[in-house]
C-alpha cells in the first residue's frame, strides 16, 4: 500500500479517479493503461457526450479530467467548462497535437491551463497528472 502522501491517494487510501477523453482509440487505451499501472482508477470516453454521462454517474469520485483539446463535436475546453459548472474545483490536463499548439496557442481562454503535447512518453503523462492533482 502506498503512503498517504502519494498524490494518487486521498486521506481514505482510495486511488484518484481520472476521466480520460480522446477520440483516438489508441491514445485513449494507452493513456488509461499507463494511468492504471501508476495506481490511478480511470474512466474512458471517446467523446464529450460519453464523458458527460460518465461524469454524471461518478461525479463524486472523479478527481481530474484528462482530455484531448480538439475532438469532433464539443472541444475538450467546452467539455471541461460544462463539467466545471457541475463541480467547481475539478482539475484538468489537456492533451494536444502540434497542430493545436499552432492554432490555439494565442487563445487567452486556454492560456495558463496545463497541457501535455502528443505524442508523450508514458512517464511524462503520469508525472504531469500527478503535478496537476497536487496543484
């Protein structure tokens, strides 16, 4: 059992739950497997509508949203804003491809929010998730 200071665990020794959203099945699968290996519980969704339904069913346990920024339908930012309205204080880490950086870097709405560039190394992903949860 990990000590309570480990960022994946709360005072009650429960693993943090990460809601992972990406429309690319391979990215979704790899991210969820890496996070589970690191001790996190994951909920996987391939779009914003699925993520909304999962969040509604597990809202009390979801600690963080890890979402692709650009997806068909609603963007990751629109998804996050909607979930934040349901529960303030929800943490987020956006995933982006290099084209997102070029198109959206100047967007003041996204400025200052944590972002991890795809492709990422699995250790980099788990480290960034831990940092976001800790902040």
